[in-house]
């Protein structure tokens, strides 16, 4: 089933509340994905200092110098031998196994600042319940994907990408989508084009929220059976699997709220 939430701030005065608002949104979709959870955070200078590449790791040695938040370690130098789950300037990924509300507390999410964030609560269907299998998947600089649904032809596309030299960290079908997008971005496509190519190539049911440091994008499959709502005001743009996750946002009563159309790519930029 899984739950997705995301928040893209337009109003700078709300940036100190980014983590607080995302934590409230995440709590509203916790039962959609009780297995594990994760978040991607953009713009918090404490987690990712300006001008410094922050690398998010799973399985880092205990003596690794950095910030430890649950299963995730954030480092600002050459990473040790561990699984990289995100890397970029002004960017951090935190994820782990367990109750999403408890994980949000472990991450200290309520104290995070910044201009953009996304979150995911997972109910595993395609791979094991592990921190590596949790969302979001970040496989390019500052890039992130969260997914509700399943890709029917992920094994075929994984083989094709591996033949082109793309490496994988898990057997999760969502990672295939993230690798596909990152591959096309690296070849010069913009985010809208990469998502249109995904719609052409992938079979299955999906709602995706995909972000870069300055972009926030949503797309659904041709049948659009997985729930998604978008709310937009002058101060922010938000996406969630259920309305109640949007209802915690300030000024939601004045928002334009709509359901994204099948295979239409929606992109907002700073």
C-alpha cells in the first residue's frame, strides 16, 4: 500500500517549520506503511552544511565520524565502506526499519529546517524489510524517488541498465525506477523528460514523487489507481497519498487541491 508525503516551500518564513510539518504529514500515513520509513531533506545547514557534500550511509562502522540518526550516518568527508543512500550539497537522506512515527522522532525530524522534503512509509511487497529496501531511493546527486505501487517489468529493465554499467544496491523494484531516472538525467534529459520516458517504458501501477535540489515532480501511471492528491498555495506545494496528510498544513483551507491526471508530469521549481 505505502504512503507518500512531500512538501515544497515557496515562502521562506516557513522554512524553520519544514521538519515539523513533514513529521505531521508522515504521521497521517503511518498505517499505510508500518514496515519502514524514510525522508529526504533539502536545505538544513545542520545536517548538510552549505557548500559541503553530505553523504548518507547505511552500515557505517561504529567509529565513523559523523552524525548518527538511527540506521543512518551522515558524513561530510570521504565515506567509509558502507551503503550510500544519498549524496549531495544541502541534502540528506534518513531511513530505517520500524514504526514511521517512532523513526521520525529518532531522526529528530521536528527540528529540521529547509525548503523541501519528502517522506515515505513502506508496506513491503517486492523485497525484504530492510533499511536498504526502505524509501526514498537516491542514486544521483541530490536526486530522490518515492513510490507507491509496483513495477511489473522491473527485472527486465534492471538487466538492461546493468548491461549499460548501472549498479544496484537492492532488489527493490523502486530502485529500478530511481536508477532509470538518474541514468537519463545524467545523459542530459530534464526531469520532465526523464519521467515521460519512465511512463513509456515501465509497466505496472505507480504514483511517484521525484525531487532534485530545486525541483518537485509528481507522476502517475496510465490507470492512476494508486491514490495521490496535490495541494498548492502561494506559500507551498504539497503532495500526499491521503487528504488528511495535507490537512495539517497551514493555509490548506485556501489551497487548490486536485488529483493528478494519468501519465501527466507535474513539476514545480524554485
